[in-house]
C-alpha cells in the first residue's frame, strides 16, 4: 500500500511538472517564432531569441535548450556577432556530445567548422569537421545527410591540401565524391562535385601524378558544363589543366590552352576581372620557362598584366606578377629591374603572409644584392625555409593529434553510451510501470466518459426522431384540415351561392327596369363572392407542405440562435437534396455542427453577420458556414474542444471538414458529406 501511494504521488507530480513545462515551452515557442519573423528588426529578433534562451534554461530540458540555442546562434550570425555565434555553437556542441545527440552534434560541428574555416583557423575547422563526421551514421544515409557528410569531407580535404597533407586530402576527397555520385543531381551538388574533382586534380598534380590529374580536371570540366552558370568553372578547369601540362614540360599544349581563354575575356571579366591578367602572366611564365620567346613581346605581356593588377588594386596578384617580372629580368641580367620587382614581391608577401613567394623573393634579392645586405637576405631566406619546414612538421603532428583525439573521444563515447543504455533501460522500466498504472486509471475514466457519450448520442437521436415524428404528424394533420376546409368551401358554401345566383337570375323574366337593375346588381356581387371563395379553395388545396421537415428544423435553429446571439443571418439551401434519403445520424451531426459553429462564432469571433448555405455538388452535400469575425491562424494548434467536436462529428459520417481563416478576415467552415449510399 505504501509503495502504491508513492507511485501515485510520482505520477501526479510528473503530470504537474509536465504542465508547468508546457506553459514554459508555449512561451518559448512564441518567442522563437517572433525571432524568426521578418516583421521585426534584426535587434528585436535577437532580443526575442535571447529571451527564449533564458526561458529554456529554466525548463532544464536539454533538447529544448539545444533547439532554442540553435535559433539564437542564427540570430547572432545574422547580426554578424561572430564571437557570440561561436560561443553558443560551442556550448551546443559540448551539450550535444554529452547527450550523444548525433543530429545536434553535426549541426553545431558544421557551424563551427565553417566559421573557423572562414577565419582561416584551419586546425579548429578541421577538428569540428572531423567531430561532425564521427556522429554521422556509416550506412543507409538519408539524401540530405549524405550531402552534409560529403560537404564536411570536402572541406577536410581542402584544409589538408592547403597544409600539404596530400594522402589524407586525397582520401577525404575520394569519399566526398563517392557520396555525391550516389545522390540525384542538383545545382548545389554539381557545384560541390566540380570543386571535389578540381581539388583531386590539384592533389594529384602536387603528388606528381600528372596524367591522373588531367583526368580529374576533365571530369571537373564535365560537371562545370552541367552547372547552370558554370562558365567560370569551365575556364578555371582549363587554366588548371594547362598548368599541369606546363609542369609536364609540354609548353606548347599549355600555351594553347591558356591562349584559348583569352578571347573569352568579355564573358568572365565582369565576374572575375583578375582572371585575364592571371592568364596573361601564365602565358608569359610558360614562354619564359620554355626558353623560346621574344623578349619584347614577353615584356609586353608582363607589363600589361602588371598594370592591370594596379588598376584592380589586387595586391596578391601584383605580388605574383612582380615576382615573375623579377625572374624575367634575372634572365636578362638587368639588376635594377630585378631588385625593383623582387623587392616589391618581398614587401607584399611579408604583408599578406605569403611565405612561399617571400622565400623566392629573398633568394632572388640575395643574388642581386652585394655585400652584407645580400648575405642578410640569404640568411633570412634560410631562416624562413627552416621555419616553414618546422611549421609544416608541426601542422602534420597537430592534425595527427586531432585525429587521434577524435578516435579516443569516439571510444569514450561508446563506453558512455553503453553505460547510458543500462541506465536508460532501468529508467524506462520504472517509467513503464508508472505509465501502466496511469493508463489503467485513465482508461477507466475514458470508459465511463464513452458510455456517457453513447447514452447522450442515443438520447439525441431519439429526440431528433421524435421531432421528425411530431413534425410528420403536424404536417399530416395540416394537410387533412386543408382538404376538409377546401371540400367544405367547394361543396357547401360555393354550391349554395351558386343556387342563389341561379334563382336571382330567373328574376330577370319579371318586368320593370328597377327590378332588373337590382337583380343585376345582386348577381354581380354573388359572382364576386363566388370567385373569392373559389380562389380561397384553390389556395387551401395547394400542397405547400413540401420543403418542410429537416430544413424547417435547421431554419428554426438558425433563427433562434442568431436572435439570441444578436447576429444577422443569411440561410440558403437547395431543394435538390431529398432529406428522406439521408440517414438520421447524418442529419443529427449536420444539425450539431451548425449549432456548435454558431456557438463558437458567438464566443470567440466577435462577428456581426453569418452566412450558412447547404448545396449539392456531384453527389456531395456541401455545408458552408461563413462569418465576418476576427478569424484565427489555422497553422497554429487550436486547443478548443468546439473545433475538435466538429471534426469528430464530420469524420463519424465519412465527411471532410476544412477551416479557412486569417486573423482579422473572418472564418469559413466547409463540410463535405457523401450524399450517395445514404439510408434512413
């Protein structure tokens, strides 16, 4: 008995707590909805998101906190508050990992990887992309999940390629391509496929596998042709392919490909004006490397490219052209020009941290500068080279540690998951016991309620049948009474009046002008009376009973309700429906739906007028109830029992019901009920 009381206390305590949480969650959902609405300013939307986050903390429900903070992070991103954007996503990431919520981990991990990649924090970006991948399922991926996983793999491959970790980059890029090739083609996926194949071309070129690199560039170009606006992708693929031929020593083929892009300048100049000077420089570099060139023509190409970089104010491109010019003048042994352009390349590379260009510029400067200054350039070149080698080694070790740490974390997560599983099984066992008791108690209450509803429904049907029976008796008595009065008028009064008229008519044979005038006057009056009585007789014998019955009952309901509620009403119905063929159950539910709808309009709509119509369309009874009230948002859940009752009644007679409404524009209730297969 003591245990039973504790269990009951636990059940009711849980119910009370759940109700309190529902109140909080309703408030949270409203704030989240406002924060997503474009009706408010960015700052207002951020304030709503912050309020929802504070409320979410009070619920202490981790899933709610994750969901609300995900929305908050988006508001920070829109406000370009990247510091808080990162902080919120890191909190979400850590919480999701504790809960082993794979979906939340992948979202937060993707957000963090992307923002760190944007700020060029490659190690952090790599870490979060790697973590994201650990929480994706290995097989049977959904279409969108496969795309997210392929995107993360591509970014990992891109980071590793930049850091010259080519083996890992190649593995990640191949996995990305494999996933993408298994998905239906979309513009975004075609773009990602082009990037992945292009990246594979770069990786294989760096590894010295030139023939396979060319194959991947051809594949990237094939995808570029499929992209709706893929012109730039095509020219980039051709440019990259030419560079491979250049490294292979096939200078003629490289120049041919580069030159094929020059006439296309008008097409790509608008989107990428830096591409044309890049192509000019590439052609000039290739000619210089080949050893077969006209110095005057070559210097013109370099100068045109250099001048264009100044016009574009593109320091990075100018740095590369300046370095190439210094190499060209090195061939011509023009010291002043060598120093000028090598020094410019050195200064810009130091400013933008382009260490490889800086390396080359220092080496050239050391060769053309005499004395201690030249030795200083050489020493700096050596220090920079050693530093880059050490940095590359450090980066490799760092990424290796990240990989090791993520594997170790994954193993720990598996152990935690196993322990959590045992705890969950125990908790579920206790919860199921509590639920079972609650269900038994609730089921008994539901059974009592169901019996009451059945009794009430039977009473409603009996009342309606009684109303119909009474109406039939009234109609029958009315018809008999009309017939009796008609016969009485026709056979009794009309016959006697007719005889009197004949008698008076016979007096016409008497002499005397006055007598004749008198008789004629009486005869005229009798004719008038006869016609009036005949008219009354025909009207009384006319069958105007048709149309009474169910529609009369509905009309009376509408009149009474609108008068009580102070509404103006307009009721229209068709005579095409034979209500005798419609089941009493259907008629009762139609009656109750109209009654319930009018009550809802009175209680909630603040309407002034209501229009009700019943029509027959393609063997379907159509009931439309329209009011000019305040309306409501149909996309939001309605807790009122009135709408639920109406929906339940319509479903009970195999019909359909729809609610069309907007706040401030009234409401339309449309009910469709099958007319065929009805029986009384």
